[in-house]
C-alpha cells in the first residue's frame, strides 16, 4: 500500500471517529432536552416534591440549588481572588510557592466525594452544623476554590505587563496597582471564569449528599426571616439540591413518576448550564467592549 | 529634643500607601494560606479516620487490600471482621482502565480532526459542544446511563444490565469531552513549523500527523488521558447509579459490582460514626485519596519528562 492510499484511509478513519463522537454528543444532548423539556411547566418548576404521589415538582430543590450556589460563591470568590492575587502578583518563584501550587492542584484533583466526606466529618459532625445549607456551602467552596483560583490567576495573566509597569511608574504601590489598574482590566475575564465555575457548582451532587443533606423540608416562601426554620433563607436547614434530587429519586425514590421528574430535572440542570455558558461568553464580551472602549 | 523625636517618628512612620500595601499583601496571603490549610485538613482528617481501621480495630492492612469478602457487620471464623476491599479496588481500577482504553482513541482522533484536518468545522461545531459537555453534571450522565445504557445492556447481554460494562459506557461518554479538549490543547502546543517542515519533506498529511505531531504532543496527550482516568476513578454518583452495588469480585463485565466511590456513597450514611463499619469506609476513602495523589504525581512526572525533551 503506498503512502497516498494510506493517507486517504487514515483521514477517512479520522472523519469517521470525529463523526461518531459528534453523534454521541449530540444524541446525549438531544436525549436530555427531548425527554426532559416536555416535563417542564410552571407547576413543575415551582411546586414542592411529593414523596409517594405523582405530580410533584422541584420548586424547593431549584431554590436550594440557587441559594447554595449563591452562598458558595459568596464565600469562595473573595478567598479565590485573594489567593490568585498573591500567587500571581506577589509570590516569588521559590519552593514555598511551588508547594502551595502543588497543594492547590491536589485539591482540584480530589474526587468530589472525598471533599463531601470531609465536609461531613468537619462541618456536620465536628462543628455540629448538621445537614445544613451552611455545611453544603462550605463543601462546595472547597470544591470550587482551586478551580476559581486558577481561572482568576489566568485572567490576571492576560493583563499586559506594561499596565503593571505603568501603575508602578506612577508611584502606586503594588497593591494599588492591582486594585486600581489590573483588576478593573481583568473584570470581564474574571466574570467569565466565575460564571463557568458557577455552572460546575450548580450541578455538583457528590459533595452535597452528606453535607447539605438529602431532604428538602417544605418552605414558606412568604417568610424571609433567616432565623425561622421554614424560611427559605435559613442557612441551617437541610437542603436537597436539584442534582442530589435526581440521584436520590433514581436510587431510592418511590414516586410513580420518578423517571419523568428525573428527565425534567436533568433538562433544567442542562439548560441552566447552557445559560451559564452563554451568559459567560456574552457578558464577558460585552463588558470587555464597554470597559476597554474597543 | 522633643521636636526631633517627633520628626523622627514622622519620618520613620509608614505612609498610608505603605500600610495599605502590607495590609493587602497580608490579606491575599491569608486567603492563599486558607486554601493550603483546607488541603492539609482534608488529607489529615481522612487519613486519621482511615487509619483507625488498622490502628484501633486491628485489621491487618494486607487483609484489607487482598481479602475478597466485604461484610463489615460479620466476623469470620477467626473473629476478624470481614473487610476485604479487593472487590471495590478491582472494580474501580477495572472501570477506570476500561473507560480510558475506550475513550482514548476517540478523544485523540477527534482532537486530531479538530486541529489538523478540519480546523474550521472543529472550531465551529466540535469545540463548543465538547466545552459544553465538560460542564454537564455527573448525575445527568448517571441518569442517562440508568435509562438508556442499562436497558440496552440488559437486552443484549441478559442479566440485570447493571455492572462494569454499563459503568464503563457511562464513564467513557463522561471523560470523552475532558480528554478531547485537553488533547486539543496538547496538539495546539505543537509549533506550526514542525508540520511545515514535515510536509516540505514530502510527507503526506497522515505521515505528518502520525510521525511528527502526535510524537511531539505525546506528553500532553498522556496527561490528558491520565487526567481523564483520575476523573473516572473519583466519579461517584454516575457510577453508583449503574454499577449495581454488589460488593463482590466482578466475575463478568455484566454482573453487578461496586467501586470505592459507590460503596462510600451508599454506605457512609448507614453506619455509626466511630464503629468498625464506619472506619472501614473511611479506609476506602483514604485509598481513594491516595490514588488521586498518585494520579497527580503521574501527571507531574509526565510534565517534567515532556519539558526535558523540548
């Protein structure tokens, strides 16, 4: 066989492989959206779940997912921002920095179930927070920190070195240069990173099963006092999220329409991720235009 | 005299900007330290709980790693608890290696297609789709496995449909986008003039890809595969939903089995803190943790080797 035929065959095979992969991926997305979207309705998205009967919704779970996401982001963003600033702007290239980087890499490669178990051991049992939104938010924070730190550091890296030199030449301290010059320029790409990591946190379940718990007590959406037990804002109540809900009803659910509810919830999750992705791209581009007047 | 002292103090005092600077430096450094503390905390806590099985309950480490019966509630003929973790360890490795073997050719093939053969279509269709799929939650993969893969396996091979094979299928689809997008990065890092030089020598496109581009990108491609394996090894819920959760040595690919993660997810809520049953589960978590450190180490070694060649 001469090399030309070989070339043709190999490239044909690569076309086949790529086509097959596209087919799998599209079938996957198609299956989720086609089987799930018909389940979606206002009732499904707002009604509380039912344990034994048909026709329950995922209202409470959906709220819990967003609330947990919000709290986790609230805790992890400042920490990740600080860590990224130190790593990129201050840290010298020595053994200490290398060790810290290794630690962050290890944290990002830990299976999320291990992070969840640690959260269970430390927050739920040791600190007696119980299965609560707060424990879940901390577990999600741990899960999120390394990814967010890396993405913010990458954002800082994209800002040209001349901007730093400009700030320092004007007599600003390094900290002032970072907060007044570098961060404003990096906002669009930091925002993109934050939204993308929000998508990952939104779908996380393994870290939450033993921290935020697997039950979703009924909420009274008229009661916004965070200290009342039925208030949606109470951070000490157990809170099953949408992702945990899918797992739960598939492994031990007894409602007759478990499959319909799971496909509906999967579609909601995937749609949310889609929205996060598009929002990240769109907002990033838009902010970049506005801030840089490009 | 007093005024000179005052003057000295005034001159030696840090300016507002200097104080702000050290303050900001301190704050950002504490944030970093916090992350390190979390890592140390996780490893320390899980290790101390995991070692308890061997230290307090006097289970021998060798038995734990090689015995085939997992039944922490029952004691065997010698009065030792039956905590042989081999079935789970084998299950985890089997499923990880199989899914990596299946996923690698597809992932690398797709990455080559995206980069070398049809960059246009790659950037327009494949790239966004893979990026999106990297973000799909694992429970969704598990649910699809449960409602599509398991029934198909049941229809084709008989049995319950739960088992290593279904788990492999789910993990294959799950790590495919991750490995593909990392392989794409590895191929992108190969300088353009490598390809130009090869084509100028009269090599065909395939010869260029096979003999030049893939060789140059090998460390990056290996990192991508190991990364995918690490993800497969640590995946809990998607696997737990389709593997069948029977803590037995896997006798065939379609018989129910279990992995470290699946036993952990189902078991930890049903045991009492501090009991042997609970400690044994923490030992499984420790194995999981150590394996993720090993994967990390492998990625590092590959990276170092790749740098030396370049």
